[in-house]
C-alpha cells in the first residue's frame, strides 16, 4: 500500500506535464529513457553514498544529484533531441520522476512502519521537488542553447566562445540546485510540514505553468510568422525570382567565397529547408487543434536530401547561410519528426 501511495504523486505530475504538450512534441521513447535515467542515477548515487561520506552532505548532495540528473539533458541538447521549452521541461521532469520513484521506494523500505499520511506527504514533496526542478533545468538549458549556440556571428551573443556557451548551458542547473538545497535544509525546521510541502508543490507548479504558457505563445508566434514568410520565399524561388529576394541577394553577395557547385548546393539546401520547415510548422499547427493530416506524407526522401546537401555544403556553407536560415531553426528533432 505504501509503495502504491508513493507512486501516485510522481505519476500525476508527469501526466499533468504531458497533457500540457498540446503540440505532441514529446517522444515516448525519449520519455522512457529519461525516466530510466533518473531511476539509474538514484540507484547509483544511493550505492555511492553508502560508501562515501560527503562533508556538509545537505549542501553537497543536491549539487551532485542535480549534476548527474542533468547529464542526460545535456546529451539531448547536443544531439538536438529537444526543440522547445515544453519538451525539454517534460524530459527534465521525467528524469526527476524516475529519481523520486526510486528514492521514495528506498525511503519506504528503510521505514516500513511509516503512516500512509507520511508516505503521501513525503511522496508529493519529493516528487514535485525532483520533477519540478529538473523540468526547469531542462527548459532553461534548451533556451540558453538556442539563444547562444545558434546566434548569428555578427551579434554580440554569437561572438561568445564555445567553452563559455557550454559553461552557460551547464550553469542552467543552478536554479535547481538552489531550490533543492532550500528543500533539503527545509526551511526545514522553521516552517510547518504542510507549508514545507506547499512550497515545492505550488511554487514549482505555478512557475512551470507560466513558463509552459509563455512557450506555447512563443511556438504559435514561430509557426504563424514563419510559415507565411517561408511560403512566400519558396513561391518566389519556384517562380525563378530568387535573385530578387533578400535571401537571393545575400547568397549572391557571398558566392565569390565558394565554388559554383557549392553555391548551387547551398541554394538547393535553402529550398529543401524551406519545404521541411513549412511541413513541420503545418503539422504542429494541426496537432494543436487535434487534427490529422488529410493524406499521410512520406518525407523520408526529402529528409535524406536535406542531410546530403548539408554534408555537401559543409559547416562553412551552413554557417554562411545562417543569416538566411536562422528563422527556420530546424534541428534533428524537427527533421526526424517528418520521417
């Protein structure tokens, strides 16, 4: 009974976040990986802490736990498996859910005579704390990554060194560490237990709901503003008017820096990127309103062409096209969603 009670809060929290994914961005396979990662981290650290005594454990433990929980999120970031704040936060929450599931089980096995009320209290408190703070970490990491890694070189942000950008991405876990630290120190013995539970429950939930709503509005703006511009540019290109567009003028201005074959591939890469971007935005728009595509599309050949062209133009060509393609923001998750 106690074990079932401890499962309830973490499952409820994860279901809540998934229901907020109105664009159906989250992938079940990656979600399962995130949950398993959180469980594995908890088991590994529990075994480690049995043999290693940490000084000031109330302070050091949150840092160690949040660092190891965040490793999978860093992997997802650098493999472009997360696109927006919403899916990044859900994967982060899934890691926290897996961690708190195991932690609650360990706690109950250590105190088998605890009351059901205590199990519920502790289950809700730790579940919302672990899932909530790692959700925030995932979301912030992705926002920092998008803002700094893909910024044009001409901007001040784009001129930041790669090590500094990586440091900023890792630093995104600091809010999680601080909240976890405060929870461990309990505001502990100074606040009533009900208030202690309400802090992670209400505070983190409210923050996540606000951030989710902000990201939903941002995605809608990205879809609405981008799809019109991309359709218009693609139509101009197909009418043979590329040279008369801003994108075409830019490509002409840099063509002396590349061989003719590479310039041709860069133009083809632009066209395929536009077509894929339009398809991605259209699909997301339909998913949000609960509609399916009227006809099942097979974009696998176009996706293969996209990767082949990207390999042909190389990193230099891709960077050169960044001012033209920056609003497309096509990453691996988006491209793979069309396969």
